[in-house]
C-alpha cells in the first residue's frame, strides 16, 4: 500500500469515529499543552530573575558572611555576620576606590508620618549606595559621608513609601518616625520596581551608623562592591575574599558575583521546571496508553476488513502501515492542537497573570516530535497484531 493511500484510509477511519478519535487525542492535547505552558513559565521566571539580578547594579560583587556554594544549595544558609563598618576600608584598598564599596544593614520597622503608618524595610547604608547599586535620587538628595559620621537622623524614602506616607504632598523636609525615633526626609529615590518579588520602592534608607544605633547592633549585614569592569569581576571577587580571610582566619566569608547568584537560581528553577514538566508529561503516557487501547479496539472491530484486504493481496506490511499511520495521525493531530493551545495559554498567562511566560522555540518542536514518537511507540503493537491476522480466521469473525 502506498503512503498516500495509507494516509487516506487512515483519515477516513478516523473521520468515521470522530468522537472516539477526539477523546483519544485529549490526553495528548492536554499533555503537550501542559508541557509547553510549564516550560514557558519556567523560562519566563528565569529571564525575569536574570533581569532583576542585573538590575541590582552592573559588575556587582556581594561580600557576605558564611559559605556560598553553587554546587550545594543546602550550604547557602545565611550566617551570623561578623562584618564591621571598618572592614569597608580593607575592601576599598583591594578595589582601589573607596566610592566603589558600600555597607548595608537592614531590618523591618514601623514608619509613621502624621496619622499614616506603614511597616517597611529600613535600610542602613552609606553615601556610596546610589553609585554602587545604580539607585538615582528623583527628589532631594542622598545623605553624605558627614551624615554617616555624625549619625544624623535623616532619611531617604523609596518612591512607593513616599506615596503612601505623603499622598499628593512633597515629602522633602517633612518628618517621619521610625520605631519611635524622628527622622527628617531629605530625598526620594527613583522608582525601581520589584526584585525577587520584593518591592525596592517600599523602603527607607538611613545612615548605617544611625541604623545600627536604631536596631541596637554593631554588625554589617553585607558589603557591595562595584568592580571596574565585567572582566575584572572574577579576579576581584577572589581578592576580596582573600583579604577578609587573611584578616579573619577563623571566619568564613564569600564574595558572590551576579553570575553565581544566577547560577544557583537557574539550578533551582531548572529542577522545578523539570519536575513540573515530568508531571505534565504523565498525561502523555496516559494518552499513549489510550491510543494503544483504541487502536486495539479498532483492530477488533475491523477484523473482517483486514481479512478481506489480505485475501485480496494486501501484505502484512501493508496492514501494519495502515494502522500505524492511524495511530501516528491521532497523536500528531493531537500534538498540533496541544501546541496551539499551549502557546495560546502561555500568551494569556504572560498577559493576564503576574507570572511571566516566555515561549522557547524548541518546546513546540520537541512537543511535536514527542507526540509523533508516542504514536509510533503505542501504535506498533496494535498494528503488528492487525498485520499478523490470518485472513481465513479474520473473514470468519463475526
């Protein structure tokens, strides 16, 4: 039997049982669509996180306490910081630029302006933060080194915090109360958006020395260092780590680059996406079993037809090809419909939900190849069974 004739016969057989064919394809459609949507959401999340990490600042190195190991995620738990403000001078000597190093300490606190009160993140930092983290000031100014040294009670608000505390009013020069202590607002940061699901605009910056007194701590949570160029980041991170290790031999520190952060996050997202895709792929297995079952039923229903074809000269191979084409046609059509639904759902998720979704070009191609492979794999047994029927026995079957 020629390929074109086998295709025509298979198409006629599927048309003769439209509802059964549709229900058989349903498992394939759901499986293919689910895999495409899951992969799209995983890719979208990866791209969004990458842009957020890059948005923290260019050529950034974070110096933190504890061990950061990209190969062992369980070892990345935060450690109690032993860093001090004075360590910034040590790191600045390594970089060769004091303005390229900034210290940070933070905590949540109640911030009140008049009768309006909000719980927000209070970030203690120094005068270098806007440059290191690329955080421009939209109104007013950032605090200076003199403000840090004098432990002045001045504050710079995030754009969202300014809107909540002073709706429709200019916050510059106004007073806010942070954990019972009054601060004078001297600036408002430019809108930054979210990073890792946390709004960077819902925060308050104060001098780090003032923050330490406010929170009753003497530590620094982390240092951020801006490398001169992207090429110098690996070498500089090693030098920063070595400088702290030489200064504090009994302590553990890490100099974490943006590439390492993205590597860990990508590892987590990749594992999660693979697990979800595997769960979605179970429906493909169920759909394949359904295809095999329906093809066996079809073989039984058409036993006399098979016997007649073989009596008229059809070879075993011809009958096998006919039923195999039917199985592959079922799964490929289901795969194409599933691809269309998966792409449409991914676009809707990206447009109508907070979840990002990016359709990777390879996911529909792989989905189509998988659907065809499912048809071949689960169609071989029914097709071989049909091809091996004895024509005399088949013609006698009721």
